[in-house]
């Protein structure tokens, strides 16, 4: 809920959920929000499952155990797809430690290129 509230009130262009199981994206999709949600995972099963969630675009990305590398890669992926542009603000969630399902405990608001 914190990610949805923050993204809506800050005018973020996207919410990125780095997720293993897809549960974070599922919980976010249950609330009607005008900010698109992108579920990024290294698990093909989770990627296919998230494709069925409302307002969620699912994408595969390589497994990265380093949080900062994963966050940077997620931003690069969405910039490459034309979702984000330099200067856009977005919210990103993930769990620490990376790679374990059921532990989303981080929210970061970032600006592309900054």
C-alpha cells in the first residue's frame, strides 16, 4: 500500500516490483491505481502468472543477488522499452535479501538518470 500511495501522490510514471513469486505485483494489482505496475522476475513461471494480473506488465530479468545492480538493471530495462525517459520519477520495491520470496520490505523512489 505504501508503494501505491507514494507513487500516486508523487506522480510517478511507473511502479516496479522486483519479485520472485509475483505476490507483490498481485497485491498491487488488486487496487485500482492509475500508475502502471511492472513485475520483474527471474522466474519464468512467475512472469507468466503476472501476465494475468490487472494493470501489471510482467518482464523477465536475470537473477541478480546484488540489490543495487538489480535496481539499476530494472531502470535500464524500462528505459530501453520506452516506458521511462530521463527525468521521470518511479517507485521500485524489492525484498532484502534478494532472491527469497515473501520478503518485500523496501520501497525506493528514484528519478531516471539521477
